[in-house]
């Protein structure tokens, strides 16, 4: 057993070194994971912005379709009033004004709904952007923590081996 005693401090230091390297590699792995999460958040941000734009384009199309339908209805009412020989005053005019009022309200409501839905996607995109920024800015921290953990492990191991109670102070026979 006495032939092992002289190499025990070196084995302990080697174990501390392996533990320190493991700490550093763990820091790099965490950093890489955070960078990957940032990339995924940037992708999700881009998708959310595309969704907002798609909702707006679909809303514009629906609004144009609604305007065409309203124009056709207005034309049909005017043609029916004209064909019936009734003058465009009084009740027929009131009906047309009422129809125009509700048609405009429908267009406003449709625009509001489109913008609300697009706004949700834009808010989602902003959140993804904040998440990506946070992950990108914090991605260096795990590496620093890994090096600090490695240093702490090596210093602790050295103290245990060479400190006041360490095995290198013991006399071997």
C-alpha cells in the first residue's frame, strides 16, 4: 500500500481536473442550448410577424368583398325603388340611409377584428423577440459559471490535498 501513497495527491488533483473540465464543458453546453433557444425564438418571432401580415391581407380582402356585396345590395335597392315608381324621398330614402349606416358599421367592425387579431400576433412576436434577446444576452453566463466552478473545484481539491490536513503532509514509511 505504501507504493500508492506517493501518487494519491496526483490522483486527487487529476480527479479535480476532470471535474473542473466537466464543469467547463457543461457551461459550454448550456450556452449552446441558450443560443439555440434564442434562434428558435427569432424564428417564432418571424412566423408571428408573417401571421400578422397574413391576417391583415385576409382582412383587406374580406373588407373589399364586403364592400362589393354592400354596393350590389345598394344597387339592387335603388333599382327596386326606381322600378316601383316610388320617389327617392321619405321612407325609401330612410331605408337606404339606414342600410348605408349599418354597412359602414360592418366595415368598421371587420377592420377592428382584423387589427385585433393582427395585434395579437404582433404582441406574440414582440414576446418572442424579448425571449431571444434575453437568451442571447445570457448565453455567456453559463460559460463563466463553468470556469468559476472549475476553478473552485481545483482550488478545493488542492486545499484538501496540500492544505493543513492534506495527505501530502503525512509522513509515509
